[in-house]
């Protein structure tokens, strides 16, 4: 498995890491299923600055998961029953980010995308 970590502008940190070698455990794990030609869920909401692990599996062929923007994350999702891709994300910048399939997987490949929403922390009362 590959391991990579990228730091961006201090506020932003993203890492793709194999399980079991993380400095601290993610606050939350989100399971994502890739299947021609969609991700389920296709909308994921996380909190600003929280550490979230995406575990992505395929229901058919090999797909990819690329997060456009922060960190330039791009991982391959092995085909059905061949394992999963794990990506740990921690984004300090609220906003909406697009993720998409980065492996040509058929006629609907270009439509295979979703939205990652990073919710700003509520101000303390
Ligand atoms: Cu694709």
C-alpha cells in the first residue's frame, strides 16, 4: 500500500495512509461505495479541522477517487472484493470540494463525481 502525506498552508492537512499507521485515530470513518457511475454517498459533510477517514470500495471495476483542490488526493479504488482505498482527510478550510473518479471506467465516467462539504465550526456560545 502507498503512504503519502501532504501539508498545505498550515490549516490544511491531508494524508492517504494504510490502516494501522496513523498518528492519531480519525474522529469518524465514512464508508463510500463506488459503482458505475456514482459514489454513494455522493455528498459527504465533515467538520472543519476534524480528522475523517474515507474507506472506499468498488462494487464493480477499478475506479479512482480524486479530490479536486486541497491536497491533490488521488487514489485508486481496487475492483470489487480486492480491498479498499483509505484516505484520511483533515481540512481546515470550510467550503465545497468536488471529488471525482480518476480512472476511466466507461461511458458515464465523466459524470462520476460528488461533493465534499466542509462545515465551519460553530462559534462557541
Ligand atoms: Cu471512472
